[in-house]
């Protein structure tokens, strides 16, 4: 059959299969039917251009037929859309037409009527006066660099631009449509979100900017400032939430707090030692002057090393702010850092036990993070011959770097202090700053860091990129 003669592709959104069972044969004879069960799946086909028309039941999981209609009108304003509820009413028919439906099928209609309504909708493509307005609205939202989510009176998402998908770490708009905003907002911020929703939908008042936390499937907790306005689209009140991602700002504030506390704590400790020994020397209360002088010199050297370490850390973090990601071979980085660590620490057993060919798109400073992990494992070991094993593995599309040691382990308070939500007084002042550097560099590279116990003792740090 010539492509121009092919049957129109009709996407039937019907979770209960009622439409397929009642009018399936007639629909299949007239159209190329593609059945889906959810509003998100239907929207994906519509956005992909693989639908010439939509026939939707009203009773769909997550988002009902009217919600799907409004989502489609944002994605494909002129796509023919017919609503066919299993239990309809005049009120529902009116809402459907106000929302831009091209046709409405009563619940008691026969199969021929269903087919006829779809044909009428196809023949009337472009007659909807709201189509151009829908296109303009979508263009404004889509062109915005800021994440924008459009939701209904119940707080369910009916559309979002690409920027909001990036913020939430979602691959497809179908993953967003129908989801309640309360699935995305951190549980501790639910009450705040409810107040915002009530102000926008019920009181018709704009809100914000309000800081909230979002939970994302792949990007962890994100901190955002949200401004929400009420709107009217296709006969229904909608909320329009514009978000500004301030996670980077919060993380940098946390970094500065940790650095400040770390420096003050360590300077105070060493200066207390120096001042005490100097006072003892002044009073002539020291039997071994040479030993006291050596101790003062050692504390001074420790301070100098700590100052140099912090300077390097600040430089690394500052330089990484404006750096572009580069593609690197993770195994090559691990191999080089293992060799350098082993050469610098001949008393330690540092070995690369596995090196899959893994590439990742990361900050150039990732090698600094790997070096810091190895140095920490050796420096803070409590055994005479530290054992450090490094592995690089491929896990699907993810690269996994593991550093396992047989040392005393990483204190829980030190691990917990890395989170932006942690109090800065949780910082343990041993390897905490080095781990913080690793955590921040990996996070900025779009990766994740996890900690676990080694068997029979020690720690395992896992970096996923």
C-alpha cells in the first residue's frame, strides 16, 4: 500500500480495555490502532509524532482523560482528540469541549458512532481556535531556560518543559505527566507545598519564591526556589511553577562552613600545643628542651601542611566551577594514581585489581579525587603494611570505581557531614576534608559517592559515574 494511503494512526488510551473490547474490530478496520494504558505513554507517542489522532477513556491511572487532553494540547495543540468515557455526563462533555476536545463519545454509543467521531475529528484538524494559543503558550514555556512545571488543581503534573525534566533527572515527559508534586517534594516540605497549592488554586494568589527540596530519582536531593502563579488553560485552573536550582549555592555554603570549621579546629589544636610548650620553656619547666623544640617544630610543620592542603582544595574547587566536562578513561586514571601512590608509599600494598575499559564524562579534577581517596586510605591506616585495592568496573551505562582498605574505617559522623543537610559540627577532623573534596568533585561530575564496611575490616568507597 502506498504510504499516502496508509490508515491514520489512532492511539487508544484505555487502561480498562473497554474501548478495545466494545469497538475494537470497527476501530481496527478503519485505523492503524496503537493501544496504550497510561496518559504518559499516550503523550510520548503524541510528542514523537507517531499519532494522527487520540481516542481516550476518561478513567486512566494517574491523570484522567481531561488531564491527558490538556497535556496533549500543550504538546501537540492541533492533534485530533476524542474523549470516550465509560460513564459520562453532560458536565463532563462540556468540560471536554472547553478543554479543546475535537469530539466526545457518549457512554452508550455503538462502535460505528465511535469510529464516526474519530473520523470527524480527523477531518476537522486545525479547526480548534485554541490550537494557536496552545502553540504560543507551549513555545513560551519550552523556550524558558528555567524549569517550569504546569499542574492541575490536585497538584498533578500535566506538562513540563525540558528544563524541568533535566532538573528532576527524568528521561521522558511521560515520567512526569500524572505525578503528584508531592511525589517530587521532600516529605519535610509537604506542608509548605500544600499551602502553596491552596494559595494558587483556591485563593488565586501567586506565591514565592519559596525554598523547597525536591527528591529526584537520579540526582539526589535538589534545593530549589519556586515561584508559582495561577493560570487558566483550556477551561481549567492550572498552577505554573517556575523553579531556580540553588543546590550549587547551598553546597558551596556548606563547603565554606566545613572549611572554616576544619581550619579553626586544627589551628586551635596545634597552636594550643605550641603555646603550652612555649610557656613551659619560658618558665624553665621543661627538662628536655630539644624534645620540646622538636615538638613545636612538628606542630608548626603540621599547620603549614594543613594550610597547603586547604589551599589546594580551595583552588581545585574554585577552578572546577567554570570547567567543562571532559571524556576520560577511568581505568587509566586509576592505573596512574595507583602507581604514584605505591611509589610514594613503599610500606603500603596498593594494587589495581580490576580495570574495565570505562569512559566517563566528568570534571578534569576527577583524578585529584582518586588520588585523595588513595592517600587517605594509606595515611589514616592503623596497620604497619596497609592494603588498598582499587577496581574499575562497568555496570550497564555506569562506571564504578571502588577503593577498599583494611584500615580503621571511616567514622559515621564523618560520612554524614558530607551531606548539605548535615550540621557542620558533625565534621570529624581526620580525613574529613579529603573526603569532602572527593564528594564535591564527584557530585559536580554528576556522579555519586557511597561508603560501606570492608570485610573483615576497613572501608569501601564506591564512586559511580
